[in-house]
C-alpha cells in the first residue's frame, strides 16, 4: 500500500468521530464489552495503548468480535510494536513521536501510522515524509490549542489529532481549529468503569463525545 493510500485510510479513521478513545486496559476480558459500548455510543475508532500486557489480546478480541469497531494500537515505539499490532488485527497505529527507525518500518508496513509531533520542526519533518495527518502530543503540556492553532497558517497541509490532557471540557477548543480533525482522550474509558464492567456508563460517555462539534 502506498503512503498516500495509508494517509487516506488514516483520514477516514480519524473522521469517524470527534474523539478517538485512548484506552489503557489491564484485563483483556473487558475489551469486547468496552468496545461494543463505544461503538454503540457513536465512537468506533478505538486506540488501545501498548502500556499493559493485556493490550494485544484486547486488540485481537475487538478485531475478531466487535462489529463496527476500527481498532488501533497506540504507544507504538518500535518496528516490532508495529508488526505485533498488524498481526493482532489493528487497523491503524499511533506513536507519541517519530523515531527514524519506526518511520522506516512504517514505510514497509501495511499498517497506517499516525506519528506524533510536539514542535513545528517535527511536524515539518513528518510532512517531508508524506505524513499529512499527525498526532499533536502531549497537546496541553506542549502548548495547547494556542500553539497548534498558530501552526494552521504556515502548515496548512497538516491535520492533527491532539492527544494528552484532553477532556470533555477542553475538547471543543481544539475541535474548533481548522487544522484539527479530531482529538484523542482517555476520559471515555475510565479505570473504574472498566473494572466494574459499566458498559452503560462508557456508552453514555461515548455518546456525549460523539455529539461534540468540529
């Protein structure tokens, strides 16, 4: 698959809903119920981060059993992470940054990558490699909506998914920017609701997020 084709696939994924849930899951048996709740709430693109041993099993379960879910893998740091994500059935991968070896591996992978940038120089370097869609991370600590909004004029080719410190309260500030396609946030799948299998509660949070304007 060409890089442009992968960029188009990333775009279609990011445009599915205003928010991509960023999920940290400790128990893979919770994955299917969680994902079904998110999809029912109107948030089908789901990023499961590689921060726990259960992550890849969760991705496999969602990919195999949850109709309508577009599951991806986050916190991808290495070529092996990228390969494992692809084998687990992920439809996209997300990285907090843009290490050269990871980008080289992504060139050879069928899995579309959303790499991270925190400065205009990093964003420009990614654009040189064909990445028109990038993760802005960590969004709030790096400068928030004011910083990314300032990039819209000199870097009009790039669309961002800000992640890091995003909440229901500040998401509209980011979603109102011309160069933001969606945001990523962990508030849709809080640890207490996952532990309690509170799927109705997660669906309610997803429904609220899906109604955000952009």
